[in-house]
C-alpha cells in the first residue's frame, strides 16, 4: 500500500514537473518569436523593397523602350509632314508656272531648276539644268515666280548660265505698266535696279510696276521686273533718277521657266 502510494505520488510529481517543463518550453518559444519578430520584419521589408526596386527598374526599362519607339514614330511623322509640305510647295510652283505659260501662248517654254550660283561678287548669275539639248539659246529670258529673273548668256549642252536682273551688266527695254512709258531697265544690286533715260516729262511714279516692253517681238511683253521704289529729279538734269525694287531672291528660288525667244 505504501509502495502504491509512493508510486502515485511520483506520478503526480512527474506530471506536475512535466507540465511545468512544457509551460517553460512554450514560454521560451514565445520569447524567441518575440525576439525574432523585428529581424523577420526587417528581412521582409528588405525583400519587399528589393522586389519593388526590381519592379521599378523593369517598369522604367519598359517605359524607356516605349518612349524610344514613340519618339521614332514622331520623327517619322515629322519627316512625312515635311515631305508633304514640300510636295504642296512644289505643286504651288508648278501651278504658278502653268498659269504663267497659259498667258503667253505664242512662245515656247522650258521648265528647269537652279543647280548653282555665282562663285564671286563681280557677277550675279545662276546655273540652270537646261542647255542646248533643250533648245536654249543665248538671250532667252528666264522667269521665276512670275517675275523676270534674268537672261541666258552662256549655253552648254546640259546646263546654262543666267545673268540676273540684279547684275549691273543686265539691261533690257521696259515700260511702266500703268502709263505705258517706255524706259530701259538696268541691274544695280540684289535688291534693286535703276531706270535709264527717264525724261523729266515722263510720268513715272512710286509703286508703278516695271515690266518687259517686248518692242521687237522677240520677247513677250508684260513680264514684271519690279516696282518703282523712288523717283527724284534735279532741275537742269536730262533725266530723272529712278530706282526699282526687285522682288526675287535667287537663293529662295528652285524652279524657273525659260522663254525661248523667237527667231526673226
């Protein structure tokens, strides 16, 4: 009986001791978890941050690639727009040429382009891509944008030189459109020319259009050269001093029309 009692007491003590051990173990686990929580939280934060950074880098790379593709499309559209504007400008030139040609049906015409400019300051001339193979001859008139640009003075097989109305060596019989007064036009510089032998009694006024006279029938009349810029007269002089404003800038011209002069 005593042994049984002792045995039961041992079991009770063991159970009690084992329960205490289990409680202590759970307490240790709890404390360990509490101690590890900041570290685990930090690790998780770093992991999330790295994933976020990786996502940002990946997104940025995709955005850069997309931006490059869009930029390429924009540049392509710009190029297409410039091309369309050039076509529109070219069509406008061609319509202008067609309208000009239709007004002078009795003459032959050749359409060409300026391909070179004067290399010196002594002469004002341009080179066009038309020559003897196109029927050009020295003295043919050259028109651009509806105004007289100059006159052919050297002819090659494939190209020709054109002396400009602004050159001092350029001269042509002309008239004032409003009054029909006969005058002579001579070049002076790129922006203006002068009228020669304008008598004191001739009614030449500022703003009058100066145009070709076509007196001998070799050239067509009525091709504008420029407009009268200034008129002055000193008593006792034989002639008035008249300057003419020239509207054409050779550097801005692409297409030209050559009027083949008639052979008498």
